[in-house]
DNA sequence: TGTACATCAGTGAACGCGCGTTCACTGATGTAC
DNA sequence: TGTACATCAGTGAACGCGCGTTCACTGATGTAC
């Protein structure tokens, strides 16, 4: 009873909004992006299907918010992975770690990954999404500059380097997710595949 | 009148099947993958919405066939681009050309490209699709082996090389399609971006 | 402390939409005699 | 050449589905007096 009271205190008035985002993440995780509808989110939150309209104008609005969460979490995981890495002699090592973390994240959260990619086109209006995108991109660029400062391709355009690495990692993640990579290369493990794209650099 | 008669001759009995595929390609081109429904295809072919069921069990069945066409045409375009290339001194040149053709194709046919990627998971049952996939993959692998024979990374695993290049090209195409690449790198042209991923090799 | 009022998040019925699928039908074509 | 029949691609009405959206409502909460 008390919990019911608590759940209705002003502090939790914005609670449903967060709950809806959380349910959306859950749906992405368990059922994939096609199952992500406003009504499904409402059902998952144990709320009438009209309720989400109080918090999100439409489905794209909700998606943009979820995508922002996706950007934030992948950036956090990459940063964590990089900071765990011992400083080796190879300046590319942090980049390799970051790439590995990026691919692993995509494979662990395929639904969210799909959403983030597809949503990236639209909703540049969403402030949170724009911020998270920029932040994630800046972190990776910093790693590249760092590697360059330590002697790796010092004269190359860091933006171009970063984008190229990103494209490689992204392509591998995408192809692997859809099983296309494995189909063309049945005996290659994911670790070897990651090493393969890093080797190119 | 004569054309009407002709259109009903036995030779054209299978005509609607081809027409449906062609309309599907058209829808992908003009309206994108989300607009690709059985009913839309029937409308586009000027036929009742029940008619496609005579030729395709369901939407995935049609998609597999369309994806096979996608594989075939991209493989053809790449082959054509490569064969147009003069034999230079750089063994990577044909690979660069092929990569360029791949990315350009994806950007020119975003709907079909999306379909091909998403469909790649399913319908390995579809014989045509399997054949086209293998054929496209074999052609690219041959280019890699050729480059290796001419001195480029002669000791590397050609399968791994091919897949890594494929992943890079695919990632660039995907990110560019969604505008994510340009957003992170506003002043880079597509040509420079392609050069960037090839440069890594 | 108590009362009247305003606010506003969530309800649930209702609407229209396009979808895939089914199925009795029709009519043109090809075949057997 | 003509007639009867079988085949079968395409028709179009009908069904059920889940979706997004609207809107009058309700009831709990916070505020003014």
C-alpha cells in the first residue's frame, strides 16, 4: 500500500516516461526493433495504450530518446574497456580495444544497435540524441589523436582515420549480426574477424 | 488489342511473377523498404491483391527473390567497373575499384541495399539467392587473390582479407546512407571517404 | 485544519487504416476427342 | 474443324489483426483561501 502511495508522489510523476524508455529497451532486447510500437511499450509498462501520448508525441519521439540512451551506453562501455586496458607499447592498442568494445556492444544489443543506426538520420532535433552522438564521436576521435601522438600515422587526418575505423567496425558488426560474415567465412571467429579489420590499419 | 492477346499467350503466363519482382524493385527505389508490401506490389502491377499469392507464398518469399536480383546486379556492376579499369602498377587498384563500385551501388539503390542486407539472414532456402550470394562473394575473393599474387599481402588469409575489405566498404556505405558519416565528418567527400578506408589497407 | 477548486496523468472506448490471408468465383487457354 | 472438358491465373469480397490517434472521462494531487 505504501509503495502505491509512494509511486504517486510528485517525485515519481515523471516516472512513467523513464519506465516507457526502459520497457522500450527491453522490447528491443527481447523482440527486436519491429516489435517496438507505442502500444507494445504501453503494455509492457502496464499502462493503457493512450498513456504514452502524454510523454511522447509519437513513436519517433520515443525512439530518439531510446537512441540517445544507446549512444550513451555504448560510449560508456567503450570508455570502460579502454580504461581497463594496460598501456602497452603499441599506440594502436586502445583503438583496437575500442573497436572490439564497439563490435561486442552491437552484437550484445542488436535491437538497440539497429535502432541507433536507423534513427541517426532523423531527429537531429532531439537535444539529448545530438549531445550523446557528439560525445561518443569525440571520445573516439580523442583515442585516434592519442595514437597519432604516439607515432601512428602522425600525418593523416585524424577525422578521416577515426571515421574509417568506425566504418570498418560498423561494417563488421552489421555483417556479423546478419550472419553474412560467418556465411562467407565459416571458420573465422569473431576475435579473428576483429583482428582482421584492425590488421588492415 | 493484339498486345492484349499476346499478353495472354503461354509464353507470358509466368509474366506476372517477373512483373511483381520488377514492381518490388521500383517500390524499393522510390519509397523504401517499409513500403514494400504484398498489396503495394499488387497495386503497382495493376492486379488484385490476391494475385501475388499465386506466385509467392508470402512477403519473405518475394523479398528473397528480389534480394537475389540485388546480389546479381551489384556483382555485375562491380565486375563491369573492374573490367573497365586499366591494369595499373598497383595490385590494389582493382580492389579499390570494386570497393568504390560497391559503395556507389549501395548509395544509388538504398532500398534494395537495405533489403539485401536484412534478407541475408533468412531464406537461405531460396536457391537463387544462395547462388547469387556465393557468386558475388567468389568474384571478390578472386580479386583479392589476384592482388595477392601480384605482391599485396601475399601471406595473409585471402578469405579474411576479402571479408575485412567487405566489412569496411559495407560500413562506409551504411554510415553514409544514414548520414552518420557526413555528420561526423562534414567536409569529407565520398571519394575521400572511400580513399580513407582503402588507405588503411 | 478544512474546504473548494484547478490541474493533469492515465483510462478505455472508438475510429480509420493498411496489412496478410482465405475462398468461392470467372473466364481465358490448352487439350482430348 | 468443332465441341466438351479440365486447368488455373486472377478477381474481389470478407475476415481478423495490430497499429496510431482522438477524446470525453476519472480521480488523485497540489494549491488557494
